[in-house]
């Protein structure tokens, strides 16, 4: 089946680390993505990880992938008020030469000053 | 490089009408995908076009259709609008080959009255 699950809400204090978790079901996913959506805006690609990797770091962002448990996490170091947004985890479902993204419900990150 | 652009940004229609939304992908990208975002159903895949051909389709009724032009620009059309079609419609572009990472536009917010 195609399903991606995320917790709905996370609240942290400015300067703390945020960890957003995601589980997915399709073991054949090649890429897994994190997108950010601010109010009234589209989706901004934050980072992605190839399925044969365990970890990827990009400045304040760290993505961890546990392929055995189909678990993905996004850690934001030194969280800022500007990081307040909805974060979506997505898996890429391939079928032949085409693909589509299956999204989680989104995690609302609230950063308190 | 300019990002993905979508027009119009906002649209108000009444039930029974039809609507056409437009998407211009990132220069050089040949694949365009469309997604519908609603509070209840989240982000759902509508269809994908590549080289003027529909390569993949989600579980939406036939009232939802699309096309792609030779310059990779894409349009989606919704006929006989229903209240439940009110949503943010997001377009995403990718290179279309093995690099499948999708970049999203700002979306078109459609309100059906």
C-alpha cells in the first residue's frame, strides 16, 4: 500500500532542536523528501535522501533514514521562529518510467521565542 | 533560473462552471505533475505529463483533465465544478528522466461557491 504517516504537531523553543518523524510503507521508494509549506504558499523542497543512504546533512538539517523500519526523520538544529511552518514528508512511488509523490499529513512546527 | 509559475493565483467560480489552470515548469524540465491540497484529504496526486503525454494518473474523476504543450507548459481543466473541488492546486516540475525530484509552484487557490 501507499501510506505516509506523520505526527501532526510539534512545539519547540527558539534555539532548541526540532525532530519531525515520518513512517512510510512502500519499500521500493527510491527517494524520500522533506518539503516545507508556509501559510498561503506552495511547497518548498528542503532536502531529500536516496534510499541507499542512512543519513544526509545539509547545514542545519539532518535527515536520518531507517530503511528496515521504514522510518524517516528530519532534525532542524538551532530552530528559529522563521522555521515555523508545516513540514511534509513524501515518498516517491515509481512505476516504470513514471512516478508520483505520496505525502504525509504534514507536521505543524510551532517555534516559541 | 526562474521557478515554477502558476496562473492564476486565485480563482472564484460557481458550481457547474469549468476552470482552466496553467503551469510553466522550470526551464529544461519536461515533466509536470499536478496535486490537489485540501484540509480534509491533504495532498493528492492528480496526474503527470511528460513530452505532451499523460504518463500517470491518480484517482480522480474524469472531470479532471490536463494537457501539456510542446514547450512543456501544462494546463489542467476541471469541468462541472463541485463545492468539494475548492482546494489549492499545486503544479510541480522535474527533469523527467532518472532525476525525479519535483519542484513546486506557489499554487492556484480555487474557491467554488
